């Protein structure tokens, strides 16, 4: 799979900005068909056998304080195949909306130019539900950023009705994408 390929996953490990800690293990699975509203995806599109998992960690978890929303950043470091084989990856969080992913000529989901490698994504506790996936134009850790400026930028880019600050709470079953930051070779027999 090429750099920029996006693997849609379903979260198995609940995480939140107010309870998770840096380094906590995060697990998700690659599954059958689902529809996120913007993206319809078939598990067979990626030729992963049933039971394939993706594993990563919490990079940062910052709880909501006052009118500043909670933030959570995740990254992913390996694919776990059902036969026990482990494939290392360099993967990051990406939203599965039409602004961030498209299908290429081979039917694979790939990150758009707007969601390129330098645009790091995090969950921010704005709006209803889990929160919104938003892009940050920096590689610096969340803890080292001038959070007020980043949050001002984020708040300015979302609708007024979505601006109420909350903690991020991602339940099991939450869908999102894992964007591959480097090419990966996954050669496995397929169970269809």
C-alpha cells in the first residue's frame, strides 16, 4: 500500500481526553462494509483477512478546561493479522469525509492534498458526540503548543452551533481512518 493510503477502522478501545493517558494502547479493527455518510467502504477493498486489527497509542490527551475543548491525538504503529503476523506501520488519524479522502483509480481510499502528511489531525471536543477531527499545521506536541491560538483557529473554522467545548469521548464502534505515512507491504492470503 502506498504512502497516503487510508484504512478505515472501527475503534475497539474507548479513549477520552479526560481519562486516557499518553502511551495508552489503542486498538481498532478493519471490518466489513460500513458507511460514514461521506464514504462507503467495503472491507474487501483492502484485501485484509477477517479479523485484521490495527494497533497504536494515545500521543496526547488534554482534558477540557472551561471553554477550551478536550483534545486527543492518536497514532498507529502496526497491523495485526489473524495468523499472528505483525506488520509495522507509520499511521496517523484522518477523518473519513470527502474533504480528506477520495478513491483512486484502483478503488483504494487515499488522503486528499488537503489532508497531506504535514496536516496532522486530532480529535477536538467540539459539537455533539465524540468530537470533530481537525487538522493542525504543526508537528509540535500538543502539550508544547500555544493551545489558545490553535483552539481559536479551530473554533473559527467550525460552525457556531458546533463550538460548545466538551471532552473528547471515543466509544468502541467509532469509525475513522488510519492514514499511512510510509508505504507498507502486506502480503497475506485472503479469506473471502
